[in-house]
C-alpha cells in the first residue's frame, strides 16, 4: 500500500466514523438524504474516484476505489451505495461524453456540488437490463425520451440524470446513455420506494423526458440534451404529444 493510498483510506475511515456512522440509523428512520454530508464527501474527492484529474477527479485505481467503498460502507451502507452510483454517472460522462459534456458536468459531480442519478432499471427490466423499453426518438436536433425508470437512487436531489434509453436494435447494443439535466420539461417523480433498511438514499420511480443535439446511438454513448419533453406518469412506455 502506498503512502498516498494509506492517507486516503485513513481520511475516508475518519469521514465514515465521524460523519456517517453516528447518523446512519437516524437518517434511515427519518428517510433523510444527507446532501450536506455528501458535499463533504465531495471535498474529500469521493465524487470522482475513477474520473480523470483534468476535470477534478481523483483518478484512483479500481483497487483503491474498492478500499474506499469498504470504509464508507462501515459507516453507512446506503450512503456508500449511493456514492458508488454517483461515481458511475461521473465516470460514464468522463469516459464517453464529449469535451463540452465533460466540462459542464464532471467537475461538479467530482466535487459532489452536483449529484448524479443513474437511470437504468425499469418496472419490467431489472437484472435483464438489456430488455429496457424506454425509448429515445430522434426529432430534428432533439431526442424525445419516453418511459419510466425505477429505483433511481438520489432522484429528487440530483442535478443530472444519466438515462439509458433504446435508440436502436433490441438488446444491449441498441441502448444509449443520455444526459438529462434536472428541470428538463417532462421529467417527473413518482413515489419514494419502500426498501427495507434502505431509506436514506431516496429511490424514486421516475418519468423521463427529452433531449437534443445528440448523435444516433452506439452502446454507452452519452448524448447532450435539453428542452422538448413529454410526460408520462404511467408505469409503462408510450408515445405522447410534445410540450
Ligand atoms: C437500494 C437499491 C438501489 C438501487 N439503485 C438503482 C439506481 O440508482 N439506478 C438503477 O437503475 N437501478 C437501481 N436499483 C435497481 C437494481 O439495479 C435492480 O434491483 C436490479 O437490477 C435487480 O432488478 P429487480 O429488482 O427488478 O430484480 P429481478 O431482475 O426481478 O430479479 C429478482 C430475482 O430473480 C433473480 N433472477 C433474475 N433473472 C434471473 C435469471 N435469468 N435466472 C435466474 N435468476 C434470475 C435475481 O437474481 C433476483 O434474485 C436499485 C436497487 C436497490 C434495491
């Protein structure tokens, strides 16, 4: 173990001991999502563990990241899980986003001043993620996204939602990842999920909306978006009119 890694793990251990463990039970009982505490985690560099350093990431190895999450989970498993999900969003935009997307989103995600939500699971697609039915249809410079996501950790507090949607053929190769900023017209929340012992990171059912100026699909492709949206509060996919 290098000295640098040692210091990082020690800092995460102290953070988990002081900030997470004493509060974990209360947060769960009160269904409190501790955004202020997550901002502190961001100051420690925990929001962009595998993100490149030019956009504020920590650039950790996989092994270091595992050690970091082990320490976090000793304090509060739910917050450790949320931070790992947030990191998936930061990593995907850093890895697959274009320069504008990296510059717009990744520094805030790495610092956890912006929180991220990863929107893959649907009422009819969990383990079999390649079966998602949420669609993203090209409409001029826009993508119009239509569908319902479920178990979206952090939804309601996130600045950005990375939405997996079908833009091509059936199966995993026809899925794109689209960046949907909070406040996009048509984006709506359902009720908070009831999850035993897992109340702190909200897990909403979430309806989705539209995007623009995106490339046609390609697996894992991250695309920009804004504006033009539809709303569908039913737990199924369907086409609606545009806002
Ligand atoms: C606390 C929490 C937070 C979450 N956060 C997010 C999030 O932020 N974003 C997101 O997109 N998703 C999130 N999820 C969803 C999570 O990824 C799904 O729960 C997971 O993919 C499993 O899907 P499912 O719950 O529909 O279970 P199912 O897919 O219905 O599986 C139910 C059971 O059947 C088994 N099973 C399924 N298929 C097979 C098979 N072919 N053969 C044998 N056994 C099988 C599974 O192993 C499991 O035991 C979260 C879930 C939880 C509980």
